[in-house]
């Protein structure tokens, strides 16, 4: 049993834990929930021994093996499957010793132990875990260095699962997974034979896997029995009971105080009044269970709906360069469609989204978009496009060039950045706050079609619920790409499967798709992944992406240099304008004023030249990245 006893810990001025206590039963599957920034990851670090509490203790079962995915993505030239196999330290050591052992008794001990731990079946088990997380046989034999950070984090997760620790600590394990990998992981964890403590904001995972919920709130830990839905129900009931008891106590306090006020001055009643004063003093107040308010999402609907269909395609093909990724696309999107895109990463979901949004053109076939179609596009990687030194106010101001400060701040507040929060630098915002800002910017002008690619990463459960509510109130069309099954079930009324080089309607609901994915995994299939013999493979795409990034690096550097030059010239133009705007600028020194006017003309020409250079470089950069 994992014991947390009277734990206190501060992070700077913030008190994360104060007298926090909890005991996790052996072999329990515990979902660890709480608001972002409450201290969940900090507790993991204390359980792992990376941090020490100010007071209190954390006690693990004797000789218990602890497993946790490191936050640093693994790397190196080794094969994926070898990295996973090496995670079982005992097996690795025994296999190495078996190669050099000469003593017959020791050889017998080694072989017996290898049989006991089923060491010879380990490669098949490692391959099965990797396959479930999205790596086919070919990918498993490639080196770690060939994969991006997100894919390498999947390998790290596979290694921890393979090692089968006695206590498994998982911190948002679905953040690096697609829906298919998430469904497989949920099924795997639901049958895990040891203790699991998982931080997650995925309601489907918490309902399917957890038999206990550990809740961190107001620096205290509370362990609830049951899954997340049960926890929510119990907590609502407790809130209602506390509110009722608080009202009852308040009525009692008023009654006692009224008696004291009435009879305190009367000698015959003074003793009774004094007794009631003591009762009031001893009466412990019943604290109400108050949840922090979640700011809503504001998704402006289009002012005027378009005539359907807003997008229609017949026999369309799309890809990069001369390589088709998706073919035979014959689909249409209406102005009120809610479409969930299914399919493993690498099958072309992002490519299809770019085609619909107009960021890619069809290579062949026919595609028609409404001429007035406005598309809002949200993708997590776009967070990198936010200016780190900018603020929500500065980003909104760029979209409201004629807006007054009051109007800009009002719009910031609508997006979830009221008061001083609007002036917080982007680099200091949390992941959830950056996602909220990006969502607000993507939907700023009330688009007719909203495309959301993994919108719930970095959002806690309550914020996800707020997003679901906003999406259901939004009056335009929506295309969702998400590993969050709860979000898809709540918002999507049509499911399209991206697989085998095309996009087709999926005949069924999310339960049917879950069964389809798990059946594919158990039968050795690839869960709808493209046929590698005649389609672009995941490995090909990764190599192409790595090559494109390498080729585009010098262009990106030039773009950054031109942007810096543009900023400097713009600042000089501003200074000259301020000097020329002075009421007596031409009276004091006519020659100097004329010189400033000439200088301004030269600066404006320099700025126009820089902007043309920036446009040319940006176009070249996008072409390289898309090739």
C-alpha cells in the first residue's frame, strides 16, 4: 500500500500540500485529478524521490518497483524494440550473464529464472505493446533518433508498460497518443495487474480504468471509491449535504444569538445567555465545498450562414508535391455538420483538414468551397506561432486595429483573459491558457467552419466540459480531430474514417470504433493504418518531415532576421512620426523637419522591401515544409 502521511510542500510562495494524507490500496487503479497547477506532477516527483516534502512522509511497499515515464524523450541509435526490451533490467542482466556464465549451477539458476519471468516471450510482448501504441513491425526495427519527440515519448511509455512495475505512475499518458493509441492504452490499463496512479483529464480513461479517484483540492488529498462519474456524483451529493448542514447551523447560530441578545441584560436569564455564548464559541463552522469557477469558452458563431454544402468534393486527390496522400475523396460538408475524424496518426487527417481549409489544393478531381467560406483552424503546434513576448492584449489588438483599448480588453475578457491577465506575457501562460488564447484567435471573426486538431491537450476536465458546451452552442460546422473519446461522443454526429489512402463514412458509433480498433490490435492488424505497399508510410512521412525541417532551417533563420529588421525599421518610422507630429516641428527647424520627412520616405521604402523579402521567404519556407 502506498501511504501519504501529513504531507506539506511549498513551491515558492504557493502552498501545494498542507497536511495531505491518503492511502492507496494494493493493485488499485487510481485516477489522480485536480486543477492544472494544483501540484499533481509535484506529488509524482515526491513519490519518485526526486523531491522531498517539507513535513510528512511517503511510504512505499518494501521492494516495490516504481515505474514512471521520464519527461525527457529518449534518443539514440538503438532500435525501438531493443529500447523497450532493455526496460526489464532483470531480464537484460540475466540474458547478458547467460552469454558468459560457465558454472553449471549458475547456468541452471539463470535459465530457471528466465523461464519464471517468461523471458523468451518478451520480444513478442514488447512488439505487441509497441503495435498498440502505433508502431508497425517496420517502425519497431528503426532507431529512436529517426522519430520526433512525440513518437519517442510513446516509446518511453511502451518501455514503462513492458517493465510491469509494482506501482505505475502515468502523467497525462494520452497527450502523445492518437485516438487509436488511447483506446488501446485504456484497454491495457483496465487489466493492469498492479497498482496504477494516473494523472489524466480524459474522462473516458478515468471511467474505464479507475476504481478509485484521488482528488487534490485546496492543498488536501481525498480518496474516493469508484470511477470518475461515481466521484462526480458523490461529490455533488456531499456538496448538497454540506450546503444543507451549513444552512442548518446558520439557523441554529441565529437562534442562539437571538436568545443572547434578548436576555443577556436580565439577571434571571444571564446564566443561560452565558451558556449559549459558550455554545456559539464551540460551534465549528461547516465549510462549504466550493469549486473554483471555470471560465467559459467564447466561440462566436458566423453572422450569416452559407447555403449548403459549404465544401463539396468529387473524386479529389490531395498530397504534397507529386505524392498523393488521399485519393477518391467524394464527400460534402453542410453548414451545421459536426464531423469527427477517425484514423491513426500518419494516415492523413491533417492533410485532409488542410484540404478542407484551403491550405492545400486538390491535385486532381473536383473540389468546391463556398466563395465566402471563412475557416477557423486550431492545432496545438500553432502555439509555437504565438509571440512569446506578446500578451493576449497585443494578439487581440492585431485583430482589432481600429479598436479602442476598452473594446480590446473587453474582447480579451470574453476569451478568458480579464483584467491584468490580458497583460501577461505568453511565455508565462500555462499550456491551457495558451490553448485558450489560440482558440480565441482562431475563432475571432465567427468562422463558418471550425477545424480543431487535438483541442483538449493541456485542458483540465472542467475546461474540457466548458469547451464541449461552447462547441454545442456554436452555430457553424465543426471538424474534430481528437484522442478524447468523450469530446467526440458529446460533439460529433458524423464519423469519418481516414484510412487506406482515402476518407469514408464510418458506419457506427464510438463504441463500434473502439471494438474495431481493439479487434485489429488483437488480430495483429494495424487499426486502419494505410497499406505500406502502395501508400506513403509513416516512416516515409517522418523522413520527409525531418528532411524538410533540415532544408528549411536556413530559410527560417533568414525569416527571423528579416522580421527583426522589419521591427527595427517600424520602430524608427514610429519615432520619426512622433517627431513630425509635434505642433511646432516645422516652425523650430524647417530644414530638420524636411530631413525627417525625407528620412521617413526612405524608411518606408526599406520597410516595403523587407516585407516583400519576408513574403518571398515565407512562401519558399512553406513550399519546402509541404514538399
